[in-house]
């Protein structure tokens, strides 16, 4: 068994290579405390490799080394679960439809249903909050013909428009008179949406970071399974506290 690691600009890469040829690779995002746990596993595996036969090494890792580190990995899993719940809760708020006139909302849905795909693409990119709300209240099951990419655009626009409304961004983003329009006044929707988009980027970054953490933890479980001779499910019980 050999464990190596190297740092890149995007991640720290750990490679676990078993003497029978099996291999697991773990990519850990910068700043993640999972790296300190993997450093400890790497050092212990390589130290045991130098003085124990494979069978005894595997038993030592399974019965003593990994259990001592299990609480640290369990903490990472719990932190990721908390972040996942927080992100889901935030998205639920951002996707909450604006209540409105049911007859009007039904008309919006009927009109959207009748559109060609090209027309739908244009619609979702320019829809107002009532229109996006009407679609979301109806549910995507009413529009199975709409591709995921188009759905994503509508949901993103709804979140931006909803953020502008909830935070009253248009009050702080007003049109300013200029040489092109010396009489400009009133809310500057483009500026408000740009400000809302900055907040959306923060949320997207959290979501993308969680994807990386989930992948890292999944890889850690497989790597621990490799060094301990356990199945991935049994390795996971070391961290989850579930005993069969």
C-alpha cells in the first residue's frame, strides 16, 4: 500500500494505491480541513507499510488508526450536511413564487405552453416576477417539453427578481439623468438586477463548493475502505456512528 499527495492550484490530490493494483484518488479543495485528516492517514499507512505485512497493516488501520480519526471525518460530514440544509433552505426562499391573481397566472401558463421552444427561450430571459411565479406555481410537470437549460434560466431569473423585491434594491438603484436621457428617473431595473446577480454568485459559489466537498467525502470513504479492507458501506459506518 502506498499513499502519495501533491498540491495543485485547484486541489490537494491524494492517491491510495493498493499492492493488488486497486487505486483511489481523493481531490480536496483548498482550505478544507479534510486534508489534515488525509495527511494523518497517509503518514500512518506509509509508516505501517514499512514495518508490517499487508494483513497485519490492514488490521491495524481498521481496528486502531482509522477509528482514532473517525470523529474528525464525521465532523466534516456533519458540517457538509448542515451546509447542504442551509443551501436548500435558501433556495426554497429564493424560488418561492409571488402570490397573484389565479386567473392571470393561468393565462400566463397557457400562453407559455403554446409557445415554440425559441419563443420560450426569449420569454424566460425577459419574464417579470409574476410570469415566473405563474410557471413555478404550475410546476414543471405541466411543461415536460421544456429542456432543463431553459428551466434553469427561468429559475435563475425568478431568484434575481425575487431578491430585488425582497431587499427593495430598486429603491437604492435609480436611473440617473445623462446626456442620452436628461430626464431619466425611476427604478433602474438593470442596475438592481446586476446587484442581485452579485448575491446570486455568492450562493452559486456555496453550491459549487458543496459539490466538491461531497465528492471529496465520497472519495475519502472509498479510500478508507481500500486501506481497511472494508466495504464502502462498512467504512462509512465508522464515520456515521451506525453499527450493523
